[in-house]
C-alpha cells in the first residue's frame, strides 16, 4: 500500500481507466468524480501499470470445473507460476488443517515440486464455516530447494487469492461426500486453466468403489446454532447462505407497524 500511495494513489488507476469510467456522478464534494482524477499523475509504471502493459493477460479469476469439482472452484491465474496453469501431478492429501500444519514441514514428507497438495474438510460444513485456510504453505523441504509455488487445492477459502497457484472453494466440499473426499494420496490430478478444467485421473470403477466405501463424518452438533448451521448452510457455489433465506418460500411479512 505504501508503494501504491507513492506511485499515485487511487487517482492514478482511475485516470488510466478514465475511458471506462463515467465522470459525471457527484462526489461528497458536490463536484463530478471525473474532475478529481482528470490528469492525475502516475509516478511508477511498475506499480500502477499502463493499460498496454498488464501484469498478466489472464483474467483476474478463473472458475474451473471437472471431476474434482463438479460444481466449480476458484483460482487466480495471475498469482500462479505460469508453469502451473497446465499441470498434472500426484496428490498429497491432508484431511484437516490440523493434519496439514502437523505434517507440512516434516523433512521426510514425500513431496516434490510437481506434487499437488490437497487439503479437505475445510469447507462450509467441514471447517465448519469455510475458514481462510486455503493458502497452504510450501513445504519447508521444498523452500530449501528454492521452490516458491506449487499447485494447492482445498475446499477452504482465503483472502484475496493473492499468493500462488491456490485452487479454492472446491464444490461440493469433501465433508458432504464427494468428489474431493474420494481423492487419495498418489492419485494424479490435472489442472488446465485455459480449458477451465480440474480433474482427478482415476478410473471410474475405482471411484465408484470409493464412493461405496465412504462414510460420513460423525455429527458434531446435537443442538443450537451449530445444529441449525450444519443442516441449512449451502455450498460455496451457492454462496454459503442458509437455504431458508433463499427466495421462493413465500411472501415476507414485512416490518411490523410501530404504533
């Protein structure tokens, strides 16, 4: 933010985007917004880029679909190492955030730069509440080798998706059964951002056997808010909203009259 301030602040990108902005709306000053950014200088073109020299030509966000995420997941291509935008590698699965934290820096961890880290059980119900755990760290043994990015997949979220090849919001989440719940360490997972695909390369007969053997996690809440949450919260692609707040259930009674 300090670099951004000294490069020109918010008026800099507004000036550079002026061809796309409506200059007429009034601000709190009572003057049109266009007067505020007209002619605003930019002092550092590496921080506030010209339109013809973007950081990345990829869209800011990409939604991927496939056998790993039938209802979608989210990735920020511009934050990823380009080599990982089309990548396939063996999965290394963590069944919880606690397990990931316990194992990730083990010097004997069976991991290479091509490994696809998978963390599950961290979605809307599994977390619960879909915590900001999606920014999985690079294993320490790989950091020592100079690795600074690798493919990481989870049903969690993170703030801004600002760091590395992190695939987030996998839907449906593992806690409700599949398909992320069916991934095993060693399975090949392939991501092709240009094709908007994310697939686990496992034979369908094998997946069917895993579905039959899968057991739902034990119920954690017997009453109260947690009980209500676990029964009514939607998946990531549904906005993680309560189903009883959706439209279509009848008219609202409106606000009560105040006498």
